[in-house]
C-alpha cells in the first residue's frame, strides 16, 4: 500500500476521504442518470425548495449557506469539496506542527471554515451559470414553451431531454416524453411542452406557426 493511500485511509482524515469519495459517487450517478433521460439534480430540486422561508431549521440553514441559490446538487458538491479540502489541509498543517488532530476536532474545524467558503462560492457560481428550472422559474412556467429535442427520440417510453428557454431567456434542459397520441419526435424537432408530471414534461410537435422564426440570410 502506497504512502499516499495509507495517509488517505488513516483514521484522522477518514471523514474527509469519505467526503471526497461521495463527490465522485454523486457526480457519477448524475452523469449516468442524464444519459438515461433523468437527472438527480432535477429530482432533488423537485422535492426540496430552499428558496423560501420554512419552519424547518435545517432548510433555513441550507438556504442561508446557499446564498447564491445554486441548484441543490451543485451546493452539495461544493459543501463536500470544501469540507474535504479544508479537512486535509488542517490535518497536514497539524501534522507539521505537533501531530494530527483527532478526526472529530478536525471535522469541526473543517465545517467552520467551509461555511463561508461555500457561501462565497455559491454567490460566485450563481453569477456565471444558468439556474436550474426549480430556482429560476417554477416548473409549471415552462409548460406552453417551445423547445427542441436534444436527446431523443421522444416517445411514450423512457424520457428524453428537451432544451427550452424560460421567459427570462435562461436555457433549461428538462426530461420529457411524447404525448400518448404523438408519433416519435426525433432529435432536433421543435416541440411544445403541453403538460408535466413531477419533473417530467409531455411534448407534442410544435406547429410551424409556433416555431421561433429564424433570421433570413438573404440580403435586403
């Protein structure tokens, strides 16, 4: 066993190694779920609303830390990453000074340092990424919007993905299936979102008159 692996697996840094492993696991689950037309981020956003005051103290605490209102999955990855990195750094510094701290003490220190870091990162990330549909607009606000099939075809089986812009011009990628009476809708088809069930939308082919007009290439 290498010295690095022994260090990572040692009891005093085990909580931070577990946090790092969770980042890899959660990221892998999200990548696989998107390939099959689902999204862990969407499912979390549909069941937890951190954008409004709540009687739940945990939700209010998360809302305070997630000051930028980034999607919940990104927030969790930020929190795990900050906790893991600061924890390893705390133990490395302690090792150089007098010896590693107990894992519990180092974990408390990592949490204290991570909170302001995550708040700052949440605010910064919110400025450069489009917000998930659960944060920018309500899911119901996307019904009636025209989108384009980006992962398809859409049929009555497993959902595909549709790219759709909200009223603010923010682009969202949502799960969708074709309406029961609709023929399969191949990738690149302009579709109208007519209904939804949870985070899954129902789409039909958009009529030509509803499709966004494209600028003419002919010179005047």
